[in-house]
C-alpha cells in the first residue's frame, strides 16, 4: 500500500483515480486541483507517490514536477496526460518523473504503473 497525492484539475478524474487506488489497496492522503496546491500538499503530507496531470490551471504539472523534485529529489511522481501530449510526457520523464499513464486508462494499467514505480 502506498500513500498517494492525486493532482488533477478535473474533480471527475480525481474521483476515478481515487476509486481505482482505494480498490487496489492504496490510500489517497490528499487531492489537489492545480500545481500550486500540489506543491503545498506535497510539503505538508509527504506522500510516497504523486499522480499528477500535466495540463492544469494556476501552475501546470511540468512546473510542479520540477518544484517538487527541487524540494525532494527522491520524490516519486507519475504523470497522467490526455492523448496527444506524448511529447510533454517525454519531457517530464527527462525532468525526473518516474512514469506516465495516458488518459483514458484502464484501472489495472494504473495499478501496474504504481507497482513498477514502488
């Protein structure tokens, strides 16, 4: 079981991800709707994993990834993105993301990625 922070501007996606994670035996310890909140919650909650959307208001996923990794170089971040943003995902991996998943995704694929990262 991992303690996970879920970051997505879509409340629907956060609920879907939470449901998959909880059914998979993981604990969602926080949710954020933008990158700025994600950074703040990361510092407060110290999750074992962050699942983060790339495109969000206020501060995007890529910028948030960089900031989280500056604060905690060993942070585990799984980027989540819509179809067509593959180049952005590759850039996030170069910056230090531990993996990525393309939306829409199947529950077992998300859980497999988490297992691979942990």
